[in-house]
């Protein structure tokens, strides 16, 4: 029972370290997820009546959280993290998740706008990064983890380590392959090395750098939308839909665990729904 009642800041810190180790070793969670869960639990402990951290304490914490009107992702992350914590303590608890409100993807890039952005790249490195984002739909943090050996140039795909340390295949076009090969001719890399690194020190690329680079490229163009790395992912999905792609194909390309996530793009493309309705609607006259 000593784990249930940390009474000093030092004991809390030590317990959080054990909890972090539990998530990494026992549950095999990724660093980004672990860091988030530990921060959430630390906040929960600080805002709760320590040492009386009980199930009822958690219920009261959740009630206050809902009263604040926090986002769905914030509440879901909090529930998951603290549930992990109570499981770590040997006193598991489980709450139902609040229903997610339907999202609409309102702003994406057209094929012409993506072409303008790629054309605005000042060197092969920028062009390769933007092309991989645009053609593969990988997430910002995922592209930073790609190594040269993960790219299959002959078959046109990239092995991507996605959420939850799940590996998937993200296809790229022949044009994208050629852009990456030209980049590697100018910036040679060995198979075990990261595909994209910092120029000065050759360190692994950071997602913040990718965001800043995308902003710089956008300022060179007349594209007035707020362009960020994840927008290329949204844009790939909607542009593939507009070309008639099956949602299941897009689900596999983007690595969505559930088709319902991919269907957000379908619901956001009213013109495509209307166009297909005009084609397939029955005639009663």
C-alpha cells in the first residue's frame, strides 16, 4: 500500500519515475506517449488531495474536468493516463469515454497548391522533405524517424513507424522517388542513417524544424492558407478522394487504426458525395 500514498514531493517524484518505467518496460509504450501520461498523472496528483488518491478522488477530478469543457482529446488522454496509473498501483479503474463530436476537415491544399509549394523549394533537401510529406501523408514526427534503409526505391514505398510503435507501409509515387534519389545524390546517407538530418551537425530532424521550414516555403508563394506539415496529410486524403480512391485505401495509406477516422474526410467532401449521388441515384420515372 505504500505506493498508494506518496506523502512528500520526493516520494511523488520517485513514484512517477517508477510509473514511467512501468509504461516503458511493462506496457511497451513510446516515449512521446509516456511523457504525456506522466505529465497528466503529475498534474492529477498535484491537484488532488494527496495522500488520499482514491477512485472517488479520480471521479471528482473527472467531474471537474468535464465542467471546464475541455476538448475530447484532452479528456480521453487524461482518462487513459490516470487509468494506467491506477493499474500500476494494483487498483484498476475504467471509465467510459465521452462521445467525440464529428469533425469536419475544412481547409486542405489543392493539387495545384501543393505543386506551387514544392516548386518554391530552394534546394533538393527542402523539395525531398515536402515531397515525402505530400505524397506519402506521413505525420510530422514520423518523417523525422525515417531512415534511408526504410525507403524501398524499387517498389516505391516507405516503412513508417507510426503511433503505438506500429510499423506500416506508406506508398510514394515515382516522381517522389526521383526527388528523394536526387537529394541523396547531393546529401549521401548510409542505410542505417536518418533520411533527413540537420545540415550543420547531422542530427536527427526535429518536428519543430519541419514546421518552420514549411512556413518559410509557404511565404515564398501566394498560397494564403495556413500551411503546416499535417495539412499535407489531410490534403493527400481529400485529393485521393476527389480522384475516386476507396476510403479503405486511404485508411491503409495514412495508417488509421479505424475506418471511422478516415470517413471524416468523406463527410468533409460534400461535393464528392453529391457527385457520386448524381451518378448512382436511381431513376423512378
